[in-house]
C-alpha cells in the first residue's frame, strides 16, 4: 500500500509556520491581489480559497471582481493600477479568462517582480537558466511534497504527462534541476502506457479523468496526480485511477487533498518572497 503524500497537512505546516511567522517580521504585511473576471463558479471558489488562506497568514488581500464583458484595454488598466500599488506585492489573474481577452497580453503586463504565479516570460527565462525568482506554484508545490517525503530524485527517471506552460514545462525544468532524467509526454506521444511504465516518478497533469491506469506503472513508482476532474456523479478524481495505482505505487497524492493545497501554499510563499524583496528584507528561503 502506497504512502499518502498529504498536501493538506504540509500546506498547513508551511502556512501557519514559516510563512506566517516570516510575514510578521516585515515592516508591512505582504499584499496579494487576485483579479477575477466573470462569474465562473470554479474560479470563484479558487479565488475565495486563496483569499481565506492569505488572511490566515496575515497578508493584506485585495480581490478585484470584474464583469465578463470587460474589454482588453480596461483589464490592462486594472493590471497597471495594481503594478503601481505599493501595498501589493503579488498579482494573480485567475484563469481561464473570457475568450475575447488575450490572456498572454494580460499576463505579460504584470510587473515581473509581482508575478507570483511565475508566468511572466522574465520569470520563465530565469527558471530555465536554473536561477529562479518566482516558480509556478503547482510545480513548486510538487517539489515541496517530494522533499517532505524525502524522495530521492538523483538519477531517477521522471515522466510528466502534460506539457502546459503552467505545469508540465516548469515541472520538467525543476525535476531536471533536481538531477532527474525527464520525459515529457503529451497527446502525440506514441504508446503512452509504455512511457509511463518507465517512470520512477510520475507527474500526471493532462486533465483527463482517471486516464492513467495502475497497470501502466511499475511497482514502487512515486505517483503525483496534479489533475482534478469532476465526474457526472459529482465526485472529484485525478488524472490517475487512484485505487489501482495505490496498489503499486510507493507514494501517491490523493485527489483532492494532495497537490491542490500545496499550490495555494506556494502562492503564499511566492508573495512573501516578493514582499521581502520589495521591502529590502532577506528571508531564510
């Protein structure tokens, strides 16, 4: 039976420990602004959850709710106002944005020093050079889980299923920098099951419910399931079929309660780091 990688417990430990205590040492509280465009129920839940955690750790939090029909120009004006706000250290724009909005232009408009999601080209480039400033929160959360479970990465073969800019690509960079041999798979990969079977560490981030079956993985694989999918019966499941994979894996993340809470914890950590840099203070991480 696999060891569960409990993201809820680790995120609470980080948030209520180092993040909250370090935030309290700064001259002013770290400031996080969340921009929500439209009324997508899932996005509303995510933004509200981030705001609750920000308040718990002592951050100043500002939520900017905008109508779905807002123009590109007006949204850019909102971003520029937040860039200029000295009380705001981190800006996140909840994705997805309405189809008439150019998401790339909006994300590129965020001040790279306030880009706590790690999506700005400047921060992407720094990560690719191995000198990261802000790392995308989900991949960073995965690395924290691996470290917390003392999972060896040196020389291991890591297989990532999914090549998004938000998870798959930065995940590959981080695992490569942790001395893994990395394979990134995607919709055009031939014989995906055979590629998954080669993994010592598997990261599933493809967005398809229970696509990866337990008989695809080798015994002892570390399985990190980034996916979160709602079935017709209302259940939330990952991209990996949990029961069959749990029987073979050495470690596995549950869905929910695995990677999701760590994503929010890393958002808080990135915001804290941004605030400390902007206030001329140094932190221990």
